[in-house]
C-alpha cells in the first residue's frame, strides 16, 4: 500500500494513514504531520487528532469539500521531509507502586518470574512516547513497555478503577485519568491529576509527549496529593 | 440566573445538551451534544435562541417538571406525549408557561428523543467551551450527570422574543424503519459480504444509547487475510464499527478512539434520524459517495439557516 493513504471518514472527516505499523518512526511521522498541518492554521479544519499511525482531520464541509482538503493536505505533507521538530515535552509521573496503590504488582512480578522490586525498577526506567489520548479524557496510549514486564488483562474487569491508577495490559502501560471500570493489571498509582476540567490547561499529558515514571513512597504520594493543584 | 424548573421526577435519562464540545477529541474528550441536531436547533429557534443554547435532551420516558418562573418554552423531536397541566402540550411551537405549571410526559409515541428549550437556554457552567453533559467524564450539564429529582434548572437571559410555530409540513415524521446513507470505508474491504450489509435491514437492540447503537442483523464476515481489529485510530459519530462477532455498532457521540474495523460512516443528517430510533426499530443501509453526502449536508444546514429566519422574530 502507498503511504500516506487518504480516506474519507464520514462527511466531515479525512483520515490520513502515514505508516503500516506502530513504531518510533511512525510516532515521529505523526508528530511531523501534525506540525506541518497546524502551522499555519487552515480555515475550515476544526481539529487534528493523532493516532498511532494516523492523523485524523475533522473539518467543516460548509467551508472545505473533501477533494479540496485532501489535495491541500497532500501538498502540505511534502514539507514533512524538511520540517524540524522540537524535542518532545518530557513529563515525569510520580508513582507509588505496589500495596493498595498497585494490587496487581505481585501478579505482574510472578507472571514474569521477577520480584516486585524488579518490576518497579524496569517500569520506572522506561521511556514512553504518548501516541495518542482517548478511551477517557486524558487517557494516554503509551508505547515503550519492556517485554520483561508484560501481563495479560484481568479476566473479569474491575467495576471501579480509581483515577491515577497505573496499569499494564499486554504490551501497553497506561494511566487512568478518571475513575472508570477497567481490566488492566494495576501496579501503582500517581497522585497527579491527569484531567482537571476546570483548569486553564485541563490535561497533564499531550499527544507527542515523552513520559517517564518515578517511584515514590506512600508518604510522598500523600504529600503531592495534598499540595498539587 | 432565573430558576425556571424544579425537577419532580427526572425521567429515564434526561441531560442538558447543546451543540457539543469541539476541539478536545485529541485529548480523549468526545463531542457529546444533542443527538438529533435538527430537532435541537428548531427547539431553540422556537423560543428565540439563535445560537448554541443548552436544551434538555429527554429520552423515551420524560421527566416531571414544575415551572418556577414565567416564560417561553418549546418542545421538538419525538412525540413523548407531553402534558401541560393535564392537557396535551403543543410541540414544534413556542408555549408560554407560568409559575406553578406542571409539565409531564405520558410515554413515547414516535421517535426516541425530544428537546425542551427555554428562552436564553439552560444556565449551567461552560466546561471546555460547551454545556453538554458527558457523564463518563463527569463534566458539563448539572455536575456532569443526568438531572435528578430536586434539581433546580436555571435559564440565562434571552435576547429575543419568542419565535413562531414550525409550519406543519416541515415537522419531521419519525418512522420506525428508516434508510441511512453510509460513506464506505476506511476498512470496508475487510468484509466478504458487504452486499448483505446493504440489502437487509438491521434491528436496533436494547443496547442503544448516547455512546452507540448496537444492531442485530446479517453477520459481517471478515475476509481470511485481515485482522479482526485494527491499530486504534480516531473515530467519528456515525462510524459503523464491526467487532469480531460481525454485528455492527453505530457510534454516537461519546467515544473518540476505536480499534475495530469500520464498514463506513453514516452521513450526519441520517445519524440525527437514527438517534430517533428505539429498540426494535429497523435501519437499512445504502452507500453514498462523500461528495454527494457533503452536498446533502450543506443543503440541510442551509435549510436550517432559512428556518432560523422563518421562525425567529428578532
């Protein structure tokens, strides 16, 4: 197949697929595509939504017709070859691992024939690109989880996972921004708010960021929880 | 601002909705907003609201409301048998109410959803540019949830006089079997029997809400060489997702990302009409090209602008 691939997604959407598989190169392509499509802004584009290997353009068909937009986007994407990207924003997420914060840490350790301490060390030494957000507001789809600490989903999802829970599901790790049902194996919890709807900047994490986790003690968890906005 | 209703009984699922919350899908915040945009817009014109005023979206079983301030209100959408003080309440027309009046609903007769508008629109805080309720995210409307008994609903100050009734010939009928036009793709060629999809009506199941409509009908069969799921990507309202069991799910307005293959996307105006179907109703799909679909959408949006001029007195 030829990339980029242009497809309509309904009467107000253009889906551009940039790469066939999830990898670091695809991540950079999506970042570049967002950059060249956003600057300068195009009248009629409502929002540009990144995926693992796609950018989705939501637009106003009263201003732009599909063909017109597709032609314009194709032209803009040529600049991907020359654009220089700023380095990704780095966001450090403090996490209290294990205990009540991460009830599935022993399972993840046993499943991988490791000690819980090993799992924490591996998880907090990784770097995780944020491919996209979704599922619930501010939920990051992260790449970069080590093969050594992967674990299957729960057979029966929990009906209540608290906000801030950090989990593992197969080759993915993620953070629950709002309380919701969920089937990921919970290894820890962050005291930071990922979604703060009343704030001027409601989201802690943005697509294209680079996340690292920092292990903290339960008392540090409480301290951050009390002092963070 | 002015308290306009006291909620005596909330109904099955009644939420404050406006046009929707745009610009935050990249952060995982869905648009939400009124499912039947046509009825929502007309409901606002009837009470002299030109723009994106918040209304009550009422689902199947309506609420019981006590009027606490005089003013102009209107109902548009499905016929849920509204009554004003024991008498049938007119729909698709402005109605003057006074303090102490009681509005209630005696059950669905046509459609699935109705929109109750007040002059000025309902007054709840704007969250990220919209007043629409998104319960899963806990934002918009009244504390991010459907209304409940005891709530006091307030209105903002209206700028225009009450509007005029919608001419009878423009009132939509809500048949229990409709045709929805579908723009094929992006994964339409994943399926072996797309012909069956277009030739046989699908039934709306009991799992039908603002998140999505699960349908029952001919199984869509995946070709042998394709995976049953795709790399997750952005989705839009009206997208027809097909999970491994082959039974399609039409997404409505509360999901931003999907990992299932999509046979196509229902056109915007037909999605508004689909939202008036309830469990047991039927939908037949028909393919349409994107350019033709966009022409139809432009036409209906232009018609709505004309209606605004026709119905508003300002």
